[in-house]
């Protein structure tokens, strides 16, 4: 994660904790645990998205490579049928 997104997450967490503290809804420990759990879940979803996008890119590259090989094979056949020995 970039430093800007980390700073945003920290600022959001502090804001949430302060709001909960002002409302008297929960103590510091439970507020911090809640914020920590939220950050862990968010980090997991980001890493899963990166894994999915990288596997999709690999799949796309393989398809492109196969298409190029197939096109080159067809081009060779066409060339030989037009200009090859009779």
C-alpha cells in the first residue's frame, strides 16, 4: 500500500476511535480491536484482488501467445501453398 493510503487508514481509524470515545459506546481496547480487525479484512481483500488480477494477466498472455502461434502457422501454410514447390 502507498503511504498516502496508509495515512488515510490511520486518520480514519483515529477518527472512528475518537467518535466512539465521545459517544461512550465502547472502550479504547474494543475500539482499537475493531479498527484492527477492519484493517486486516481490508488488507486481505486487497491482496486477493492483486492475486486475481495477476492470474488474469497470465491467462491473457497465454491466450495471446497461442493466437500468435496459430496465426504464424496459418501464414506459413498460405505462403507454402502459394510460393512453395509444385
